[in-house]
């Protein structure tokens, strides 16, 4: 799908990290962008700063955990292409990340199933799923958006948390700047790639998982 002026893109989680970098990269291609985010004040700031740079940007406050709010967002915009953000953890299963791994594998599976369904009905809507490694963002401060209903304190001791975080940083290497990640995602969209991998240095982890599935398949044959 060629990205060009006249198209409209909706970016959720748009005021920080990967989402904001994607919004900027889309704006630079002339695409009109709808910024959607749960952080209302940051949303206004992001819209103002992009509008001030001459970009056509609209803002839509939306909590993606609220189905009615997401329906409202969808009604406001007619989508022709869907990009879901999974993670390398959607194709591999690192330790100490159980809930994150489960949700990211779900994003890959849902995207694959959705793409197959849309193809079956010959829909014009295309789907991609991006599985990045480490990217510069505020992901380590995600607690800021934890809903009050799930406000329970972490039961993991602080020293254990620090060791886990250090382990991740060592395993994942230097974070990629978010604008570089955004360019890779847009290149994947323009190439109509379903699965967009962005961190060549981490491909070994994906191949190791494929190899273990291949070994199991050979045993079953
Ligand atoms: N940063 C990484 O290393 C990395 C790697 C792989 C995948 N990812 C994925 O990328 C995505 C974006 O994360 P990021 O790294 O840019 O983090 P970030 O914290 O910088 O940005 C997340 C954005 O999502 C918004 N948000 C949070 N909850 C929301 C909700 N309920 N409804 C609407 N908006 C909400 C936040 O306000 C923020 O703008 C996440 O799905 C993350 O799992 C990140």
C-alpha cells in the first residue's frame, strides 16, 4: 500500500514512544493522522505541536480497553489498513514476562486470523503486525496508565525487579530510536508485508523458536 497525501491513518497510543514516532513519519508523507490516546493532556500537546509544524492532525481521546470508545473511534474514521503492534515477545517467550508474552502472542494470532478472514471475503482492508525488539520509549514507565481498578502494588521485591530489568537490557541491547522504527514500519506497510520484523540483530531468537517447532514437527512426522 503506497502511503500518500489524502490518506487517513489512525494511531493509537499516539502521544509517546513508537506511536508518536509513527504519527510523525506518517505526517511527513502527507498522510492525515488521527491521534488516539488515553492521556488527554498529552494528546492535546501532541496535536498542537504537530499542527504547528503544518501537519493535518486530529485528536481523539480513547481508552483502547473500552470497547465502546474504540467503536466510537472506528466510526469516526474509515480504516483501510490495520497495523497491530506486537513485539519480539509475540514470537518468542522470554522469562519473567508471562502476561506480556501472552498478550503479544495474542496480538500476532489475532492479526493472522483477521488477515485470513479479510482475505476470505476479498476485503480491501489489509493487516500487518509489527514485532519490534527494544525501542526508545516510555514503556518502562507504563505504570502511569495503570487503571485504578488494577492498582495493586507489585509483589516482586525491588532488588529482583532491578536484576530482571538489567537482564533485559543485556539481552535486548541498545534501544532503536523510535523514528527509525517508524520508518521500518511504514516501509513494511508500503511493501504489503503481513509480518514486519525490525531488529535484524534479534532474528536469531526468532529462528531458534522456528527451529524448535521444526524439531517437534519432525518428531511428529
Ligand atoms: N519500546 C519497546 O521496546 C517495545 C518493543 C516491542 C513492542 N513494544 C510495544 O509498542 C507499543 C507502544 O509502546 P511504547 O514502547 O511506545 O511505550 P510508551 O509508553 O512510550 O507509549 C505508549 C502509549 O500508549 C498510550 N496508552 C497506554 N494505555 C492506553 C490505553 N488504554 N488507551 C489508549 N492509549 C493508551 C500511552 O498514553 C502512550 O502514549 C506497546 O504495545 C508495546 O508493548 C514496545
